[in-house]
C-alpha cells in the first residue's frame, strides 16, 4: 500500500511539473527499492534535490558571468596594448 501511495505522489508531482522526468525516474526506482518510509520523507528528498539543483545552477551562472567578464577585460587590455604600441610607432 505504501508503494502505491508514493508512486501516486510521484506521478502527481511529475504531472504538475514540480519534478522532471529524470528526477521522477530516479525517485521511482528508489521507492521501488524501499528507500522512503513515508510520503514526508519523499517530499523532503524532493525539496532538497530541487534546492541543490537550483543552487548548482546559480553557481554555474555566476561562474559563466565571471568568465565572460574576464574575457572582456582581456580583450580590453589587448586593445589598449595594441593602441599603445601603435602610438609609439
């Protein structure tokens, strides 16, 4: 009975777009393997994983912004160096 409850909950979360199909599949297999004792445990796991994914995404975006900023700075410095060398000649 518990497994049916957990699977139904996973199905509802997937249909409501709260979890994607990849997370659904992972959690479905874990439910099958008796990892979750209650709905609350499953819900907590979903919230933790979603927050981890959001945090990782934010960190990746920050790293990308940092890389873009550094590339722009390199380009500016290179342009300034070529301008300075052209003035000397």
